[in-house]
């Protein structure tokens, strides 16, 4: 392969068998899917999962793939299931919160089973590095009774992604592959396998025999539940037998260790590093599980019997810990009484990510050993350097972000209205509207679409004496994903509230992936645009359009909407994200400062532009005691000129 072409998208197709490359975990999963012969790929963007679909979209035409960014995760899973029912290998990709959205369909798909291989990839975020929660999707596998796989390194991410399809086709059911941020977004060496050349033909068969899984109709009826569940449990039992001999389950260490560590996922790497540092490989055994539901009971029985102290290392809920403890209780006669350590007893913290330092502390606590990480002198010097190091960087909107202007408008309109109105928020870049850069405007922030749903509820509380104006905010992608049903609910029930749609022309927070309001799909194919204004008009509600950069005109519209109560109203604020491909690098205005008018404290504004508005493109010059424009960061939106009471900022 041409060494000049060694970028990840080229590697997806051009890397031959046995070629070794440095791949990000998500890229390794994508390559594994290609090696499995995947045909249909769907998903909804969400960090840390997005790159899997993006990489496969780049090679879709050459690989004869159908790749789709779906409207939400539930629909994404249903589209992938359709591919499976037509005997195609299909994969659906999402982050942990998306599994909650897909759960209804997931339950029924797992109960009936599949035809072509169907793999659900859940990329999860322990520590909530880019999420509003650190939800754990693994309990779904146990609750809904389908297999769960967890790769422990980058090679396994590729190999296990491929094997997941084989397992799915072997047992004829969906298989979940779980990754985490430190695997999805880190990189490691991966040896490539072979890419298949076959191109299957899709066909959906439906005979009149309900229980013929490969040819019968796919039905969810009460009378079929008993036989379907029995068949599902047989598949799970078959998976367990396969797991007993899986090469993804591996023991390393002495025959009779003082301590047995059982772990899965990327925690394997943390444990290995901790044991290397401590030099305890002759005393401690490590059982790494790649197949974490159903548990390989015979394998675990064998290893539980060799040691009295068991340390279970995992991120998320104590999923492995609870299940292994239950298995140990069932097998107490065979394995004896054990002492367990993990997240429940406090050996490891109950929340957040793990790391080698935490494991070193845990291992030493169990074995009664001590270890000094660094000398006191080194620690003191490090603290001294930190104190004089890089300045604190608070969470903020990008320079020229239309959301900053939108929250400025909403905040000022609610204050001018003077009835203690408030804003229900939503998930996206605009979640920062709850913080200083959004002037603490958002007062409620939970799940995607819930801001609109809650506003619909608040808007019906007038009969209990509530007189506060209610507003909800969402982005354009979220509008299609989860807000439409809540808006329909508000219209049908005549809820007194205002929905503000912040339309910045893409799924900005996760990399500008397209949505139904975009002119193209995942692979760039031209597609019809669904117009948010027309959709809202079709509900027979008042709809207004505005530009968040037009402070005067849009504020007047907001105040008018606040006065016009009794029914739902919609305000669409349309302005592309400053970093979007359609706007990046373009400036609306060249900004300048009139030094004669910028008087800081003397003009009475008390540095409003840098103290309150806080656009990163505005910098307070402490020597000159004037504001100045950072020409590198400024996008020329012109909003700061409108908010400057002294008119010292010029567009």
C-alpha cells in the first residue's frame, strides 16, 4: 500500500491482510465490520461513537454499503433490522444514551431474533467526558437476553467487531459490542484481516409459518411470546457454550495467585499497567473477559476456584461484579467462599473513569502493601508548576456562535417581560446556555427533547395559578430527533409556551453530520430538505423566523410572542454555526474598536463586552485599559457592536 495514503479512510479499503497500522478504536471497529462483510450501516451521531459511521460513509460507494444517519437511534436500529431481515449484515451505532432511545425496538428485535448478522455498537462515556451522564448499557443485554461483547484493546476492537457478526448469524440474534471513550478515541496498532468480495442480494421472505425464523412473518403477538422467549433463551444458552472457548477470554498469571483480578473492556490495559508498575505478576492473576453476557460459567468456575480474594475491575455500574457474585453463590460448593473487592465495597470509587493509579491503590489495599507514586519533593514542585501554568479555560461558546446571541436575546426578553419566565433547555452545544456564557438562562436541562416536553407540561399549569411565561429551546437536529412529538402534544393540548429552535444548519456538537433538514445524507447524496418552518406551520401554530444576530428585530419578535399567550408558538432562529463547512472562514464584518469611545469603567458599562458577553474574540487589554479584537478568533458576526452601550465597537 502507498505509504503516502496511510490515513484512516484509505486504510478502510486499501490495507491488505497482515498490514499493521495505527488505528483509532472507532476506526478499528469500522474495519472489523468491513472484514465481516457489513452491508447496511446506520446510526445517530453522538460522541464517542460518531467516527464509526463517518469512516464507513467515506468508503460506502466502493464497498457497496448503504450508510445512513437516521433521525434518531430507535429508527436507526429499525432500519438496520430491516437489513438483517432481508439477510444482509447490518450494524447500528450510537452512544450510551441512544440505547435508551432505541430500547423499545431493541426488546422486540432481541425477542424475535435476526436473519442476517445484526450488531449494535454502543460507545459509552465513563466519567461523562462529553455527555450529561455516564450511563451503562450493559444491563440491557441481561434484561433483554442477548449477547454482550467488550473489546479490551484496539486489535480486539477490530477482531471482535468482525466476530460479532459471525456470532449473530450463528445464534440468529442481535449482538451488542460495547466500547468506551478511552478505546473509541485512543489509538493502537492493529493487524488487518481480509476483506470479503461477495455482494449479497437482499430479499425478505414471508411464509405462513410464524415460527419459521428465516422465512416466516416477523410478528409480535401475545400468543407467540412463549415460543419466542423459549427460542431466545436457547440462543443465549448457545452463546454461553461458544463463550466458554472464546479466545477473547484470557487468563494471565500464576496457577495459584494471592489475588485474582477479573476485568473487561479497556480496564484490562489499566490493570496490566498497574501490575507492571508494582511488579506483581507472580502474585496476581488476571482474567480478562471479552464475553461479558452471558457469563462463561464453567470458565469462571475454574478460575474462581484458584483464589480466595477476587478483585472485579470495571467501569460503569457493578454489572460484572453483581453477576459474578451471583454465579459464585450458585457455585459455592465447587469454588468455596470468596472475598470480593470492587466498586461496591469502596476499593474502587463508585463513579467516573478508572486509571492505573486507582488500581495501584486498590491492589495495595487488598494485599496490604504500600507504594509511593512520587516523592513529596516532586509532588510539591508539580503543584508549584500547576499554579503558574496555563490559565483556566472556562466552558464557552465559540467566537461568533449564534447561540451566544440567542441566549442574550432570550435572557433579555424574559427580564423585560418581568413575569419570572424561564427556559427549559435541551442537549447539544446550547446546553452551555445553563452556564455563564449563556447568561445562566436555561433552568431545566435533562434528556434530548425533554425541554419541549416539560415546557408542554408547565404550559398547562395555569389552572393552578402559574402565570410565569414558559420557553423551551432545541437545535435543528434535536427538533427532528425528539422534539416533534412533544410539540404535537403541546399543540393538541393547547399548552401556553414558546419553542425556540436554534437552527445552525447541522448536528454541530458532534461534527456537522447531516439530519433531515440537510440537503445531503451520510455519503453526500443529494436528499430532499425537510423545512422546520413548514413542518411547524402544518401544525397550525404561530411560527416566526428570526436572525439571532439581529438583536433589535428579534427581541421585538420575542416580546410579541411572550405577550401572545394561550397556545404554543414557535420561533426559529436561523444562523449557521461559525465552524460549519458552509460558513467557516467567512466573515460578515470586519470589527474594529474606537479607542476614544472605549472608556471601560468611566463609560458606566463596567466592561460589559468582556465581563458579561464574554465572546472569546474580545480581549481586555489590561495595559491600555481598552477592549481589543482578536483578529485570529473573531468571525465578524457583529453582535458585540450591538451590545456595546458606548458604540465603541464598530462593524
